[in-house]
C-alpha cells in the first residue's frame, strides 16, 4: 500500500492498530479505506457496491469491539472486503476470487477475524446467537455482533433466529444494514416496513429520552414502557423487533461515523438482545455505483475514471437461452409464471419481468417459500417455472421432496450455475444437484449439452405432467444456435453423436464438448445422454453388446451422480461391463476460473483422455503421444 496515497490506512495492519488511532482520525481512515477499496476492485474485479456501503460501519465495529475476541459475523459476505482490508489482508485484496488468492467471502481458515464462513444469505443471526449462547454457557464475557442486510432479512431463517434469540435473551447485537437492495431492489412487506421506519426518528428520540428518565425495573417504568410500545405501534412498525424480544434502536445514518460510534457505545453496554437499524447507500462514495446499484453489485476490472463499460455482444450464455425461452413459452402458454428467489439478473429474468410483470414473482431470498409457492400454484392449474441457482436449491430440498415431488406436481426447475461455478468458490458451486435430485421419486432430470439442447429440454420439462429439472452451467455456450421453436424431445431418449469402437463415452450435459475431442482422437462412441432420470436404458443395453467399457462423464459430484445411476442399472441387469465414472471429486473445490476447476477435476480433454488411458489402456488402439489431447 502506497503510504503517500494512504498515510493513515497504511499504518493499520490489524484492528488493534485501528483502536490505537485517535477517534478524530476515523473519518479520514474511512475515506482512505473507501479509495483503497475502489482502486483494488477496479484492478481485480469483485463485489463492489455493498462493500462501499459498509466502510464506516466496518471501521466503527472494529474500533469499538475487541475483535476477534468479540465475535463479528457478516451475512452473505458481499460486504466483507473492508473487513478483510482492516484485518491484515490489505496487501492481498487484489487476489480475491482468483486461484490461490483470498476467498470471496469470510472464511474461518483464512483469518481469526472471520468467525463464521458465509456465502449463502440469512445465516448471521443464527450463527451469532449460537456463539453468544456458547459464551454464556462458558461464562465468558464477550460481545457478539451479526451484521445482516435487509435483503437477507427476507429469508425465514433470519426470523427463526430472532424468535429464538428474543426468548433466550443472550447478549447479542444485530446490526440491520438497510440499503434498500439485495442484488436488485428489495421486495416484500419488510421493505415497506423499513421504509416507514425512516419517518420515525423523532418519535424514537422522544422514546429514548423517556426511557432514560424512568427507572427501568420500577413498576411505573415497566407500565410506561408497555404503554409506550403499544402507542408507538400505532405509528411505526419497529414493534415487530420489540415483540420478538430485541431492543430496537434507530434508524441512524450508517455513514455518519460520530453518530455510529455514539450509538454503538451505548448499545455495547446494554444487556440482552439488541437490534441497531442503520441506513446506508449501496455504492457510497463512487457516483456511478450509487446511480447504478444493480450493475455495480459485482464487477470485473475497470477504469475508475470511466466506470464499468458495457461489453460488446458475445456468445449467448445458457442463462440467455433460458431467458429467451421463458418469454417465448410465456407468449405461447398463458399458464406459465416465473418465480425467482431474488435472482432476477443472475437467472435471466430481466426481460420476462418487464414483458410479463403480472406473471413474474420475486419472492426475496426465500428459496423454501419459492418452491412451495410454485407447488401451490401448480395445484390450481398454473405452470410454474422456478429459476434458481443449483447451490440455492439446496436450501429448499425438503420442499422439493415433500411439497413438489411427493404430490407429483408439474413444476419446472430451471437450475442455473450447475457444476463448477468458478470465482465465487465452494459456497456457490453447483456440484450436487444431480446427486440430491436423482434420489427423489417422480423427478425428471435433464442436462443439456449446448444451447439448442437447453431449449429443447426446457420445453420438454415444461410440458411434462410432473416435476422436472433442467440443469445448465454458468457462462457461454458452444455457439450452437438455440433456435426459436418450442419443440420438445422424447422423454428418456439419448442421442448418439458419434459411433466408434471399444469404449462408449456417456456424457451428461456440458462436458460433451471436451468429451467429443477425446472420442474423435481415440475412436470412441460418444453419447449425449440428455436425461439423467429416466436413463435411456434401451440404448445402454444396445451399447453394452458392442462395447468393452463405459465411461460416464458429468459436471457433478461422482458420489450419487448420473454415473452412479448408470452403475446401478448395470448391476440390476447383471451386466459386467466395466464402468469408469468421471466427475467432480469428493471434496470442495476452491475458487478459481471455471476452466481451471474443470482441469483440476480432470474434466477437460486432457484429463478425460488421461483417465481413460489409465483405466482402459489395453482397449485402446495405438496412438502416438503427439496425438494426445493437450
């Protein structure tokens, strides 16, 4: 860090250094921290807007609380960069999300200051409550703070934790960081409630003065407090938190450091569960990010003087294919509705939300509700399409089983970010959807290999009279034209892409491109399996007659995945044909590019060829080394 550009920040290696600084210097430190953050993310890319919004809050928390002895738990982690900079990682911040670099979110094995690993939203209050109760049991006097954005407060898990916390009454502070945003705009009744709280500052000020004037534990004091809560309930909705057992303070300006410090000092000394409501601006201090908060949620490298520049049109992504298909199918079938748990942009629903606003449902960060909502709609003749990331569908597994599959309801799950995802790391990897969905009765599961197949299989799943899941990867497709029709395919029918000798490569989804190079080189049969469930067992039986071995290839965990389905069928049929299962290893893959992770897992052409040669070398024709896939 250049000490001439950042004279105060460059002297801060840990929060202990920060706490030695005069309080009067904190606004300057926050200003330098914001400038350093802008310069760093501009160099490497990463989450941006949410981090800019919590600069002052991060400084205040580390200044007043004895971290890491006092526990600080961040929700989601999109706002963790200033925290990382102040906790000894400033010199590595430009390595974030890159292979062998800093993790994109707080992570326990990276720093003692990262008290809880995060990535999915709405976990902070539960985790912090657990820490507070553990400290209470051990007789340890420490404070525990959870910082949660109001986007994360749309999830039921946050209210489950508030409900429990208000009952057991630990020494716990929840900081509600209210910036009106998730990745896109917040939705739902909570957002409206928080907006109404903004007009209540004068009432809150009067309330606090009355509390200080009245002995808290006196009979009159308790009566006045009860009257005050009910009277306040007629004007502002903060009684939601009060009735759950949390003492509510705020709202205050989250960018006003003196006010933040004053409020936190007061609350720090109070026993029991506390909730501080702070108002911040996503993208604060960088005008383009303040004006375009959705676009600046996460960015690639950019020139700070020019801002993020629009990228020229490139190859279509699988997400683009889904978004176009959804609008086309909605035009053809007015029963279709689209549902997303707060992932409009990432799941490709922007166009649909504009063209069909009455048929578009963003439920907030509430995956469980999204799935059961779809089930309820399906009961009444609607045709729901749930657009969701693979990693987030994990959060609604019970609803997938109990509310959809058990009742055999026609809900289509468009599962984006399946397989290795890349820079966001293991918290966002879609490595398990084939495994966790394949075991569920009534589920039809499909894995398209290219853009055209994606459209075909989406149409097939939509028309199926039962639950269906189409999973596809992050990123660009294969430059195959998706087409514009809404035709489907025969359920459970695979496609032989190439006839060869000795070994049949059974490919499920996106790895088909890499496998095709190996099939061509080694003269293997190449099969685009399309369906994980039901398998094309008729084709498998035919292939077993003319091939010495099978190789299953999938961008999913080997354990319980599509290849396991092939193995189960072979065993049930008493067929002794050898099967090599290639997929993701039984460990969490770290953050890196998707290409790097596929190579690490052996799912690039060289990895597939090497694995086949090691296992079935005696079945292969002689090939010079120079012909091997590199």
